[in-house]
């Protein structure tokens, strides 16, 4: 089983097949952080670790590079030190360096220390309601698979359950789902959800047939409107409390 540690916001370290994957690196101190075309986002809690505490990272799984709650200044400084950064096609063009862009359903094979390989497949994601991409940009999630290992899905900033259904059709049942939740509503779109709310996270878990759900992206920022208590209540209401694991 993969080992997963979440460090606040969307940042998690996933150990899978002898490789170490870091999602959306954010390590900056609390404060207001500007974002393009909108009001600043407010970070409310510090990261429990620094980039120096991470140890070696084989690849960053970056859902998108355009918002400071998914890639901050410290996270950007870390990227050139990592052998591979997998992200959106547009993000790879902006970041350069070791960044490689993946279109939805595109895959890359990474060599494992034991001589096998891990397949990383880009999963489609939508950061808000229909039409959100034109305003908020591209977002992707990721699926980690290997012939001898249980699969891991990382949602990224996805708010679309129909896309989760598509992922489930291709890869389900998924063993572990790292779901970005938090019910983010920083605007625009008249307060529409830009990430899953807690009830949707529980529904996504059911669609994926996930044995384990590790929530991320639900704390440390002021624009998250639902936290741990709401997640626990939603999974209890869905009869899925045994699948929820805070890491």
C-alpha cells in the first residue's frame, strides 16, 4: 500500500513503487498572496515542514501552476531541483526546466528502483463549473498504476463528478483516492464550487470504489469553506467513514 503524508493545503508526499511523488508544493508562510485576475488568496496556517525536510523527490505532480494555493514561491523554487515535474501542457510551457506537460489520458512511464516501472496518467479535471477553463486555466489530476501495486488517484482541483465517472470507468476500482476537497468558493462564477465539497468527495469515493480516501486541499487557506468536520459528517452520512483517512 502506498504511504501518503499531507502537509496542509494540496501538498502531499506519496511513496509509490519505490518512488516519491510530491503534489502541488506549497510551503510559504501565512499571509495574502496575489493571483492573476482576482483578489488575493489568504493562507491561514504554516506548513508543518520545509522543502529541506522532504528528502529526495522523484517527481512533482502539479495540477496547475497559476494559483498560489497550488504552487507558491517556495514551491516554485523547489521545482528545478526535482528530476521531473508533470503538469498541464500550458503549465509546462510557462515553467520550462524539468516540467513536462500531459494532456488528459496521456501517460508517462517512470523507472522504479526495483527495475519495474510506474505509469503516471493525466486525469481530466475541471476547476469549477462548465467554462471555468477559460477563466481559471487548465487543471489535471493523476493516476498512478503499476502491475503489482494498488492504484492511486490524485484529483487535483477538480469540481466535476462527471469527470470522476470517466476516471472510474477507465481505472476503477481505485485503491486510494487523494481528493482535493474544501468546497473552495473564492469567486468568480457567483460562488460556484471550484473544488469538490464534502458531500461530492464522498460521492466521488463511491464512484471510484476507493478503498481509502485521503483528503487534501481543505485547510490552511481562507477560501476553503468546508474542513475536516464537514468531511467526516459527509462520509458518515454516505456510510463511508471507514474509507476516510486523514494523513
